[in-house]
C-alpha cells in the first residue's frame, strides 16, 4: 500500500495530507461531513487503503470481495467535487433542522489512468450518518452507494 509523507499535498486536493485526510484515514478523527468522508475515501483509493474504505462503507452495501486486484495499476490524477447536497440544504433550513439531516449526497468527478489510458468516474454518492455499531456509538458518516450520471 502506498504511503504519503505528512507534508505531501493531499490527493483529494487539500493542502497537506496531515491537515486534510490523514487524520481520518489514521483513525485520529471522524470526517464531520459527507463531503469530507468522500474526499478521504478518494484519498484512501489512491493509497489502496482497503481497511479504511471498508470501515467507512455502510454495512448494508459493503462488498465482501477484495476491492483491489494485485495486478491492477491505477494512477489517480485528481478529484473535482461538483456539489454537496447538504450545503445547499443548510441555506434553506434553520440550524436546528440542519442538525437533523442524516443523509447527504456528493457529486464528484475522479480522474485516473489504467495502463496509460485516461478515465473519469462521475458519481453521485449517497451517504448516511448514524451510530457506528462496532465502535463507541458516535455518529459517523458512511458511504451508502452511488449512481453514475450520463
């Protein structure tokens, strides 16, 4: 599994890995928003960090097969967040109501190369915020599933 120095730029586009996705992937902090979780999951994909990806995948949709094939050589090129639903909703409801929103979606485009050929993944990911049944019961965001716009 590749590693990053703490001063390296974060693959998700953040300033440094240590101040962006690093604390979430290391388990030192919980992503506070669905967008932050999505960014940390993108970074985990670039690092081939299967344990983090599985831990942040909702139990109802979590795959049982390995996420990465040994022979698969993917070079991740960048991430562009198109929209985060909850940010728009927050403008339309009071602060008290916003705290009750436990579902979110994030639209993004991830660019990558496989065997030198460029690809792009355009996804609208759905997330749910609930207590982690395997941990301390703290509310956390989980990736639920995604759809792929044309």
